[in-house]
């Protein structure tokens, strides 16, 4: 059975070890299985765990189109102090059969 879209990687993204002087970027690719023009309506971060509120400015969640694919980017900027971060990224879509995709993520800045 084929779903309305595929998501790579799946429902969990391990950011792993993030070097504070380098930062890190991870991409999540959503591909519709039919000819549907997939669009992201909004991105929402839930259960975000990062103790230092100032450091939250160094993490971004963005998206863009690449052909029929939608690419969601989680980016940790360099310069972040050592920390553990985790949360759930909710990707709200315009697809009638897949209105919401959730991706859990975590990582360690060292």
C-alpha cells in the first residue's frame, strides 16, 4: 500500500553530536506520491527542550520547494554553547490525506 507522500528520513531525526564551532543542518524531504502540488502551510515546534532561551535564536526551522519535493531544514548555527536540545517539529501541509507530519528530533551541542 502506498501513502499520499513519503518522508525521508522518517519520524525521527537524530542531530547527534553538533560541534559548537561548526553547527549543523539536517534536511527532511517530503515527496507526494501523485501529481499533487505539495505545500507547507506552517511549521510548529512542540515540546522544545533547550534551557537557555537566548540560544533558541541559534536554531531555525525553514522549508523550500525542490521540484515536486518539499524540503524542511533544521539548522543549528555555530556558536551555540554546550546543550541538549530536543522537540517535535510539526509540519502542517496542504495535502487532504496528510494534513500533518510530525518529526521528533534531538542532538547534543559540544
